[in-house]
């Protein structure tokens, strides 16, 4: 998982999974305060799931758009990649 977006998405999924386990284990013995905490946790988990889905859709749309642009303009894409590589090389060599 080199992509930071993929890492974030994986971490978010793990948090949701862990939170669901906590909800299943329950906070039954804590009374009304426990019920409030459980409800807030359930709301937070639902929000995290929605955020994860939006993030995944956004990442997929970006990847598809980038792929289409590269396929539509392969030589320009190579030129840009070469230019960026040269710029990075020059900047690294300066230090």
C-alpha cells in the first residue's frame, strides 16, 4: 500500500471494524450514560463509513480521470513526466 489514500482508507476501515466490535460487546452495564456513549459511537461509525465510501469513490474517479488523460495524450504525459523527473533530479543534486 504505497498510496497514502489507500492507507487512510484501510485505517478507516479498521477503526470502523473495531468500533463495531465494541458496540457488539456492548456497554450494557453502564446505564443511561452508556447508552448515550453507545449511540454517539454508532453515529460516529456511520459517519466514518460514509466518509470512507466517499473517499474511495473520489480516489477511483481521480484514477479513472488520470488514466483517461494519459491514454488520450500519451506523448504529452511522457514529456511532463520527464520534465518533472528532471526538475526533481536538479533539486536533489543541488543539496
